C-alpha cells in the first residue's frame, strides 16, 4: 500500500512539474499584461503584479487597429478550417477506400510534403501568387494552405479503419460516392475532424511569415503581423507585446478547452500516438 502511495505521489509530482513548465509561461504572460511597463522591466522581476492596470490593453488598441487584424485572422482561419475539413477528408477517403491508377505514388507525394519545411516553399509560392495577381488579398494568403498534407494523412488513417461493409452496402443500394462520403463517412469522422479543425485553426491563427510576405497594407494584416508594428524605432514595448499576446492566445485556449476531448480522441484514433 505504501509503495502504491509513493508511486502515486511521484506521478502527481511529475505531472505537476510538467503542468508548471507548460502553463507557467502563459500565466506569466497573462499576469504581465496587467502590470505597468516599469514593473515588467524590473530586475529582479515580480511574478504577481504589485500594481494592477488595464492601460496596456487600452494603449494597444489605440496604437494598432486590432479590430481589423482580429477580423482578418478570424476570416482566414475559419476559411482554412472549412476548406481543410472538406478537402482533406475527401482526399483521405479517396486514398483509404477507392482504387485508382497512381494511388500509391500520389499518397507517397503527400508523405514527402510532410517532410519538406514550410519555409522552403515560401519563395516559389510567393512567385506563383504574384503572377496570379493575388498579392495583398485574402485569397493569396489562403490559397497555399487550402489542403494540408498532414490533414490528408490524418483523415486517410482514420477512414482506413472504417469497415468496408458500410460502403459496400451503400453501393449495393445504389448510392454514389459523394452520397456515401457525405451521408456515411463524414458522420463517423467527428474526432479526427475536430482534431484537424483545431490544428488548422491554430496554424492559421499563429501564422506570421506568409501573411507578412503577402499582406502589403495594414488593412490586410493579421494579428501576428499587426503586433509586429509595436517593434518600432523607440524600442520594444513589452507591456504592449504581452497584452497583444493575451489577445492572440485567448481564442486558441477557448477553442482548445471546447474541443480538447475530441482532440485527444482524434489523436488516439489516427495512428499519431
């Protein structure tokens, strides 16, 4: 019994340390956003604010058009979530359950794309977007990530485990592939779709490099790009940066708390353990 208690105590201690390492920076950022800048720069630093203030958020919204940037980020993220959920699941279904010439080669190309760093593709993608005349447009920001290789892989792994008898029975009843996909396959893909949606939203919301390259005017800036304006010639305004970080992080934390049950289940059922 004592051995069991010791093991449990060690487990709880390890989990507590892990939680502190993961949640500590977020808590520090949230508390720092409520401090005046002189207290943030203090050496040694204070963890708990000695002077509470919301002036950082007021000054932040006064310097940067966060309303437009927030709307831009939300539009881009939601469109990318919708396109990835639809197209990645359709491609995953084709790879998992349909037979066609070049299937193995096509899926191999998807796996190769998973190994290519995204930064390598920035220059050729920008050249293509520029030739299409899509610079400084929502379509130019969205188009390169309409379908993510990771999403295709995840959906293919999950759909492969669905019983073929369901599809065969539907085909015997005269159902076409699109009807099978929308009426049978998609309703069974709740966990991986939630996982893919969360991953896609997180990537689109936090993406800085590609929107910074494509967006040429402030009315097209996303939140990460707009916050970069705060690094001006006067120096770094840490109070505004931590306040902006809270604005960026808050929707992600809310979404993760809302979908975390489906996220864990989706990871466990798509071969990504």
